[in-house]
């Protein structure tokens, strides 16, 4: 699809935001808290911070909530009424301020929820999301998007990608039909494309490895001391999975209150010992090393084998939050 380039003035971003909210869209954006920058719902432009590398949490909860009702039921003596959650109306959501890695993460995430059969709940939400991303102008030692076929100005996954120019104004790349429609709906805010090239304004992200090479190597590394070595400090807390924009493991819970109840889908993690524990007491992934291996193989081997896209976009969130200082990049580069 042909990308359309425009200029948008810094002062026009607030007008664009107000138009989106005025049109009934719910906007999630990076918001500065006491200790963290989180993707949260914002009502006013002034609540948004642009002083962030990446948010601590991922934007995935908008399409894959931490806990989500699949259906509920009500029983009477004669009947059981089932209320299917997938028929509920979903509102339009704008994710404002996603980074290119966050936007790219929606590609493998959507693949996962459309693997064996299309997940209606997920697809309903995903269809209503607009991704308005901002290119990275800075990076840190945890970033490795360029090792997994991404980049600080990568357009994959975004509807519009904004890149800050030396003037303080922005290059706006309208990538998808949704993005182009949004530009058309707000035409007075967008001007002719700037002359300045985008590349000189992007962060310089070091490339540590090549995704295709690591994928090929991992075919033969199921038995390797690195799994135990690199996971020895792991507490099995699951933080790495919960902040990851691609991780999508879930568990199903049934809740019953008298004659009513519901079935819930809740985030889970392959890093938890309980995740694969059988009723018999046997656990096929009985050690943290085996669980760490699964995490790496799933992201860098099984997912790209199945859908051609890795299950990691190199955002570095998992390594930044890990209380045991386990760094996914160290494991992959060691391999
Ligand atoms: S965040 Fe760190 S300690 Fe927690 S499960 Fe992940 S690797 Fe283990
Ligand atoms: S595995 Fe870590 S670096 Fe890769 S996408 Fe998930 S949080 Fe980001």
C-alpha cells in the first residue's frame, strides 16, 4: 500500500486529539505517573507526556484485556440463559503514542488470535483500534528492534506514523486506509509533505543479532546449558510476559455466584510453574530453565516458523521490569 506523506504542525496535534475525542473515540496514550509512564485512557491532551522511551505496560490490554468475560449465564428451574460477550458493542479506540515496536507487535498478536480459528472478541476490538504511532528519537541499552526486522521509524502495524523533525513539527505518514481516512477527516490540519528526510531524526538502535540466523540456530539448541544458566535467578513472577506486547498466554476461569456465573479469560504466563502442571502432578516444564527455553523458542522459532513473524519486537520491556535482572537480549546473543 502506498504511504502518503504530510506535514503536521506541533500545534495541530492537540487539535487532532480534540477532534478524535469529539468524534466519540476513546483515546489511550502515555501518561506520566509517579514512577512509571503507562498507556492509559486520557480525556485531555495535557494528560499526555511525550517524555518517554516506551511505556512500562504494553498497549495489548486494549484488545486483549487482563481479565475478560467470554460469556455469562443465568439459571432458572426451567432454563439456562447464555449471554455471549462477543455480541457486545465495542467502541472505537485510538492508541496515541505507540512506538513502532508496539504497533508491529499487533501483527503477531493478531496472528495468534486467528490461528486455529478467528477469535471474535479479539477481532471485534482490533477492528476498532487506530494506531497513531510516534517514531523513536532515543533508545536505550534494552532496545533491539533492529535485530528482529523492526526499526525506530518502522511503519509496519501503524495507521499513521509521526516523526518529529528538527523544526519541532512532524512528518505524518498515512500508511493504511484507516490512517488515510483519518487524515481526510482532518484535512485542514495536514499540509504538503516536508522536505526534511525522516531518517536523520531517528534513534540509532544497535543491531545485536539477525532474527533469521537465530531462528535457524534454534532448531538445534533444545538441549543447551544456556537455558539453565540464564534463568537461574528467575523468580517465575510473570512480569516479563505481562508487560510484553506480544505475549498472549491465557487461562480460563469459571466464576459462579448462586445461579449466575461467567467464564473468564485471564492473562497467564509460560514462566509460571503452574502453567503446565498436570492434574497428575507431572509437569513437562518442571524447571525455570525449561520455561525460559519455551519462552525463547516460542518467540524466536515456533512463531516465525508458523506465521513468518517473530514473537518479539525488541521493545526491551521484559528486561527493564525483571526484578531478577534477567535480560532476554543476553540470552539470545549468548545463543
Ligand atoms: S520478569 Fe524476570 S524473574 Fe519474573 S518471570 Fe520474567 S524472567 Fe523470571
Ligand atoms: S519478549 Fe521482551 S523485548 Fe520481546 S517484545 Fe516481549 S517484552 Fe519486548
